C-alpha cells in the first residue's frame, strides 16, 4: 500500500524486514522492534506495521503498533460517549510508538530527543483493527 509518498509502503511486520538495523535514537523503541515486536505478531498480541521504501522493502524506515485495550465508559470523552455502546468496558485501539529511522549521519551523532511520528500513515484496510476509539498516548 502506498502512503502519502508513492515510494513508501506500509506493511505488516514480516521476517524479511531488517528490525536490528532500525534506529530512531530511543533505545527502548529500537529494542522493542528488534526483540519484542516479532513475538507480539506471532502471538497475535499486537499488530506491528512498518514503513519501507518501495526500492528497499527490507529496510524499516518507521513503525507503529496497534493494540486492543479496554476502557471504562467514564474514561471516554463526553463528545464520543454518545456514539459507543453502553457496555461495562469499551473496546479501543491503542496506537503505540511511531518512531522513524534517523539518517546514518544522525545515528553516528548524539541521540535524537524525540522520534518523528508517522501519524499520517495508516495500515492497509485489509489489516485494520475495528475499535470504537483510537488512543494516542
């Protein structure tokens, strides 16, 4: 699937993606992609999506995770409450970390203070997750 840039793709994380070669400058996020994300996908605990260039589909430029989470209706903003069912818990999707790869020169220098979000990118419709709310911590 093409994102806003026709040369970019968003795909579900797969074995051919170079997770160890990814660096956004935040150790916890780099480590999560390298060691935990594959397990999460295999166990169907989270959806992990990677941004790649069409010319180099193995190189991860950015990633994000989608995770189901329950909410009490009182935690839902009042404007959205009228659109959700009256259940004890409401299904929501948590959008986790959206770091992007730092250029090679930046990786050699001091770490970046914050990742660049991939907020404009969305997963392919065939892999979308139904939810009443999308939470972005």
